[in-house]
C-alpha cells in the first residue's frame, strides 16, 4: 500500500517531469523559429539562382474567397514565371487547393496567371486538391514521378522553404532546389511573426504525421492507403490543365 508521503513524492515527480517536457518543447519551438527566420533571410539575400532543373514546382500561399490568388500566391507565381523565362526549367507545376469545393483550386488559379503571362499551356501541370505542404508533395507525385522527373525547383516564401524541401525529399525527390519569392510573405510585422510561429509548430506536426506514415508502412499497409490518409484530399484527383 502506498503511503501518503510516497503518493506526494510521486505526484511531485510527475509534475516535475511534465514541466521539463513542456519546457523542452517550448525551447525546441523557439529554436525552430530562430532557424526559420535566419534561413528565410538568407534565401532571399543569397547571390545566384538555382541550377537548371526539369520542373519548377510552385506552392500556393493563400487564396481569396472568390478563388483568386492572394498576394503571397501571386508573388510566388510571378517569381516562378521569372525563373521559367530565365530558362531554369522547361515546365511549371502548380499545387494548391481551396476550402470551397465549388471553386477552382489554387493550383488552377496560379496556372491561369502563368498562362496570361505567356507561359504555354503545354508547359503547365496542375494539382488543385491539396491544402497543406505534405499534401502538395504527396498529391503532386503521380504527375511528377520522382524516379523520372529529375531535379526540381520548389518556389515558396523563405520561411516555408526549409520544411518544403524536407517534405519533397521525404516523398522521393532526390534533387530539390528552392527559390524564395519573399522572406516572410506580404503583410504587417505581426502577420509575419504569426507565420514564423505557425511554421515552427508545423515542423513538429509534420514530423508526427510522417512518423505515423512510416509506422503504417512498417505494418504492411499499402503506400497508396497511407498516402491518402495523410493527404486527405477533399476534391477529385490530380488533374492536368
């Protein structure tokens, strides 16, 4: 039988352990935020462009209620168009969905901007169901098979690109370069701080989801099933423009 003094000691030990766990998590998030910030600033101010690749992959960054791209998405799209015009890749791939299934996905909206800017339809593919970076990579993979696609350039804002690079590497792309449209996207300093904080938390969240994927894979569940579980596409399949 446990004595009252022993019960108190056990509770104190549990509380101490929980406090240390929370403190470790907070420190990890803060350090991730610092890393995200400095990496974003470095990406925009580094000299030179990425090496030529087979395709430029553009990640959506916000959409208006009417389905048109938000300012961050437009900046990413225009930056990618500039890379295309500079001859860094012969193809462009746009990936992003929309919360309203009655409206075109963000990938389609970005492609429309590129076509209006003179990018030929034959050089564009679209994935318009995804609503996260992990979904961007998983749902783009059928259109851009890693085994045959070759090097890719992923375009987003700087604060987002380290995680995007890691995810695209995880899904199978061996040669991934990144190019930043801006450091932290459009908006006020407060908005940019929120993006950094959210990105810091997203690293842990995505690590957890990927860990679940690997566990399911280890249990023998087919990869298409695990991909659908993590992707959670809400619209119909990946489509070309």
